[in-house]
């Protein structure tokens, strides 16, 4: 005869039963019904994972992880956007509340999808794996520091092979931003510089507003979560990209650039007097390079020469300095009205984010 305790334990086991995807049943359905079937299954899987108590989650993790990897590997039907992000959220929850014993295995499985197969035929699989990888690193990147070089290199390689897929490119930059968030100060400087270089290239040539938005977010996260870019040279480079974007015809691009500029300025904020801050607005320099020299030479001149190069000093901005950065561009005669509308958003974001006391103390400065 079953005791009450046995009955309760049995009920708990039934409640924690992880749904298993029947691939043969999925493919037996008409094509127009397969997406709905897969979406319903993913919703059930998410409900099961999020509803599992933290102390019981490690026992269910292998099965949940196996089902997610199974869905990531599907070529037909290709997971939709909502399915991709739902799978990423489930993985994020697994490694936030549960055990991280399977973390490295999960990352290697996702990298396997990203680094194998032809990009055009396996685009759906690579896209899903990229999205999931971003969520994994955002939630548990500090436990997979040794793999972040390979992960970032794989994602940067995708940027060059996804030129015809705008949504995929945006997902790659979003995943890079999530890696930066998860790694924080553990992100290697050379790897951070590779991301920065790719972001600058994309912002200079990219036409898609969605990709530009995630590039600006990625650049802002590099400033916020690392200390490698808190210098005048990198800040001037970022500023020039923002000024160019404020003249874009697409509202989303202008808003993204100005909002992220405000966040970077707040990262550089230091409650000091304007005369004590370590930042001076750069003026155009006269170059003496020979005629015919390429722009690559100018870029190389900005880079540290060798081991004898002195460390680049970090900059800090007072509230007056921050407002001057924005006002200098706002008051420029060549600045268009649409650019001024975007810069007004920067003013708003800065003033709303600063402590009330800081604004009151510096209200009369200028």
C-alpha cells in the first residue's frame, strides 16, 4: 500500500516530467502545421523548465538540454524568432538557477552548429545556435572564460558570411553584446579590440537599421563593462560614428545612436570640476603625410607603437563636460534638425539618469 509520502513523491515526478519532441511525428504533419506544433512544444518545454524548483532542476537539466540541442539542429521547420529566443531563455534559466556542470558541453554543441556546414544551407541552424549562445554567455559567461576566445572568433566569422541575412547579422552582434555582459572585466583586451574593430566597420558600412542598433549597443557595452576603451582616442572614434548616425534617415538608427551615446557619457562621468577633468575636445590635426598615402597609414598612426608606448590615460568627464560634448554638435550650423531631435534625446537620457543632487550641485556651472 502506497504511503502518503510515496504518493507525493510520485506526483512530483509526474509534474517534473520533461516533454520530449517526437521528430517523426513533427515531420509527418503537413508543412503548414509543423511550425505551430514546434512552437507549442517549445512553450511546454519552457513552462516545464521555469516551473521546476531550483533544487530539483539539476536532475532535469540533461533532458532539457538534450531537447533544446535537438531543436537547434532542426533544418525543417527552421525555428522562428520567438522559438529561438524562447530556447535561449530556457538555457539562461538552466544555468542561472541550476547546475553548470553541462555548461561547457552546451557551448561546444552550439559551436559545433555554428562552425560546420555551409552558411546558406544551414543558416537557420546557425541562427538559432547563435541566439542560444548569446543567452548562455550572458547568464553564465563567467564560468566559461576559457572558451570565450573561440566563441567570439566564431561569431565574428559569421558576420562575414551572413551579408545577405539582415536578421542573422543583427543576432550575431546581439550575441556579442551578451558575451560582453556575461564576461565583463574577464574579457581579454585583444578579443575586445577585435569586437570593437568589427563594430566600427559595420557602423561605417551597414545599411540596416536593425544591425546598426545592435552595433551601437555592442559598442556601448564595451565601454560599460570593460576599461579598455575609456580613453580619448576610442571615445572620439565612437563619437564620430554617432554624429554620422544622427544624420541617418531612419528614426530607429538616430535614436539608438543618441541613447547609447548618453550611456557612454554616463560611464565616463565623474563628479569633478570641469577644469579638473581629464578630457579635452580634439581639434583637427594637420597631417604631413606624403601625397597618395592611404587612410590605413592614419589608422596605424593612432595605434600604440610597441612595448615602449605609454599606457593611454583614462578620461573622466564632469557634468559640464558631458553637456558640452552634446551641445558642441547640437549647435553646429551643419547639424540638421533631425540630428538635433536625436541629440535632445541624449540630453534627456543624461539628465534622467544622473542623481538629482548632482544636477542641483552643478546647476549654475557652465
